[in-house]
C-alpha cells in the first residue's frame, strides 16, 4: 500500500520561504493526483494546491496564488510545495494527499483517499 510522509515544516519569519516534501512509498505513484491541504487551529481544512498525474493541470487556492508552487518528481515518488512570501496566516499543519486520476474535484478533501500525517509550518511576524 502507498504511504505518504511529509517533511520540511518548521518556524520561519514572515516573508521567508520553506519547501515541503511529500514522499510516497509503494507502487502506483505516477498514476495519482496529489494535493496539499492545510489546517490551522479552530479552522476547517483548506485547499492549498494540487497537481494531476501528468503534471499538465495545476490548481491553487486563492490565498496562495502567486506565492506557492507545487511540483512533482515521479522518479523520486515525491511531490513538493515551495512556499514563498510566507505570512502569519499561512501557519498551519500541512497535509499531503493522494487520489486516483479522474476521481473528482481536486480542490475538495473527499477527492483524496490517502493522507499523510502532516507537518507543522509556523510563520512569525
């Protein structure tokens, strides 16, 4: 079975950058759509970014457009989230998620059937 493990979170000052990685173990990575979501205390889970199996379609949440970039390296079974110009509002636990190609709306959590355990990102002013 495929498992997802996020890394790269930490404490960063406002205006700084972080790159998150999500490494998948198991088979079938190249056929998966991949998404990033985040959840801050007291808030619902929020869509951040997604990339389909071929990389030809990429989606971003409105709050991160122009600042975050999602990419994938199928040879390494890894999806990345490059986060620039970080703001205090970006503080959250960030989750990597995977779903089958063609499974639905990439911007909503039910599309994804497999989730990592999350990595904490904290942005200080």
